[in-house]
């Protein structure tokens, strides 16, 4: 924390009771503080900036955090106190939230604080018409934009900034990005930076001015679409969550590099829910910023790596591992097809099916967890935002819940089959849900509904005998899963157009029943890239046909 006034105003004594605080006096005589924190949670680097200046920075280093930059004449330096961690008590992860809240209050950033503030800035800069704001500013001073020309995507004029006497039109306004740059004085930025430069406003004052002049309407936010993933101009856009909790999209730019951007036109990333303690509820696993630097694996290498990852953490028969691997890959391409099947782990308690569910789903396309205890409508609502892979553990429901879920699952096999629910508070209102997506389910007993059962790729795990399977999933696992998720995402971004959703294999020659064909066909699109899978998959489908016949027989006898 590099400002004494902030430090004393924050009264960190309360939240920093368990930390070690070190006061320092810098070369210019002002006081700076280091706060050392030990935490058991994976560390996120947090930066709190005000007026574009970093005020608080908390950085992670070997589970020991050091906060506060010490500016020296040579520039800002961070020190790491990794030698005496014993002095410092472990601190509740809520510490970050507490500091952030105090800091937000100090700056009057409102109840929701920095997150909504940065969201506001983002939406303002994306959506405000910068040209008309600049024109208004200049006209409010009784002047005009001089030597103004409109060149389509951009406009030029003499620099209107007060510090620059521009004799030629060096100032450029870019309409697409709502930004400006002056080639004379090298100043550039968005509508907020312009107001700061022009009037000497703070960010808050700039936002207020935009509201007063009607440039931002309060309901502006509503005009955005929220999407976790989409295709535009033949390119795929995948939402990522950076390690400092920023949402962005990863996409391939024109030079085929992975680039991270905040939003596309009126589309912004979906945000995760926030818990009562103010922490992000990580109910959806997504790639992070390392997707841009991760290795681009060949199709064969990627397949092998996924198989090795699943085998390392799950004791499954070879066919189960193969099937799981192909299903993982399919989830990343499922939006290209109009029908899907689900993957199901079927076994009694104690056979490790929850482990398999976790390990396989963690590397799927936006896995959204819905534990046995989540409410049905809560699950549907979450899924409406993400349209990823719905992950259902302990799916052995009974009664009303079972019948609703079976209806939801059965509607979700095909695109554009909506699920309608009456609003409990107002039965005249109906809510519409789109259940179409890939799903992974773990359960003890098969579904009683044959239509559901017939659309499942089912794997029955056996009790684990392999000593090498770790009992608990630790840090190593989570790191490996995160890396693999990034590698798959990178691969999918690059190869998005190499999988044609129309080119499915035909399984009619196998003599399998129609519902199994409907299950098998869409998944076969990935054999365009991994053609070795075709034979394995055909073998599995024939085996599954026998299983289903047995189940049906048992049903009739019963
Ligand atoms: Zn200028």
C-alpha cells in the first residue's frame, strides 16, 4: 500500500490482525507498508487501482503474500519475505474481500465495489459514442473540431486536448473501438481518458459527466448479451477467467495468434455468481489467460494426453478411458451438431464414480456442476448462462424431482426443444429454458425411462485396485487439469473449422436400433480429426446395444 492516507483510512488493523505489517519510510519521507499474508488457498494476484494508479497490490509467492510496492528512485520494487513465514499466521481468504471492501468504501465506489465499477467503465467505453462526446466537450468551450475529416472507420482533426497546439490533423478517433490517439502529442485512450485529459476529471467525475449529458443511460448494461462462447465470422470465441478474476474472451486473430479481448460488439462474458463472503463461486471451470501461451498439440498428442490424464486419476477399463476421452473432445465441438448423447458413470457407492465424473468433466467444455443437492430450477438457470457440459453427481432422484429431470434430460438431446416451467409466484408467467447441451451423469441405478437410458454412453467402473491412483485430488491434479483445459481450448480455437458438423458417420450397417444411432452419429464428428476412434466407438455401440436389450428384458420380467 503506497499511500499513508489510504492505509490509515482503511484501518487495516481490524482485517490485518493475523498478518505481519511492516512500516517503511521511503526516500521522499512518506510511509509505505508491506503486509505479509500466509494463505492455504491458491493465490490470486490482486491489484486495486484508483484513477489508473495502483494503490494496493497483493502478490503471491510460495503461498506467502507480500503486499505493497516500495517505490525507489529506480522504479517500483516488490520484496518477498519468504524466509520467515513462521511469524505470520494463516489468513482467511476473506481477507482480500475485506481489504477490497474497505478500499471501495474509502473511494466511495459503492456497495458492489470495484467489480461493478470496472464493469461500468468497460460498458461505458464500449458503448459510448466517443466522437459525439469529444464534439460536445469542444463545443462546450465555444470551439469546433478543426480540419475535421470523416474517413469511414476513423475520423481526423486537429488535437482538441488543452496542452497541445496542433497545426495539422494529428488527432484520430477510431469509431470501431471507441478510442482515440494523437500522433502529435502521443496521448490516447477511451472516452474516460479523454474527459480526464480534457477537463482534468477523476474517473468518477468523468462517469458522472457522461451520465448527466445522457451519453450513458442507466439501463445501458441491459443491452448487452452475455455469452460464454460463440462463433462469429467463422471464428470461435471462448470465455476465460484470468487469475486475477477478470473475464475475457480468447480468440484467434488474423495472424492466427490467440488474443484476449474484453468483449465483441454487444457481447460480454458471463460472470460467475459471488458468494455471501464475496468470493467467486467457481461452479464453472474455464480456461485462463495461459491459453494464449499454451502449447498447440497435434491431434494425436492431445488425445494421448487426455487419456493419460484420465488413467492417472481413474481406474477404468481401457474402453471406458477411450470413451471418456472421445466424449471430452466431443463436448468442445457439440455446438456444431443438433443432437447429443450424454455420458453416464453407473456404479454402486464406493466404486469411484464421483472421481471419474470430476476428472472427466473438469476438462470438458465449460463443465457446470450440479450436485445432488442443487435445486432443479437453480441448475437450469445456471445452465441457461453457460450452455456448457452439465455435470450431475448422485443423479438418483425420486418423485417429482426425478420426473422433471428426466423430462429436462430428454428434451436436451435435441436442439430447439425447450423446457417450460411456470413461475411459482405467478403461474401466469412461464419461463423457457434451453436444455440442449452435453451432460455427464453419475448414478447408482439406471434411469427407469427407456428413452433416457437409450441416449446414454454408459460406463460402469470397477472398484479401484491400482495403488497408483491417488486417494485425494491435490494441487498437482488441479494444475494438470488447468493446463490441459488450456491446451484443449487452444487446440479447439485453432481447429474449429476442421470439424464439420454435417459430416457424421453412418451406423446403419451395424444393425443398431435407431435411438443408439441418434446417440452415436453426432459424436462421430470428432472422428474427422481422430479417425482411430471410429472402430473403438463402433465396438462400444454394439456392446451398449446388448446391454440395453438386457435392461429392457429385466424391465418386462419385473
Ligand atoms: Zn495532441
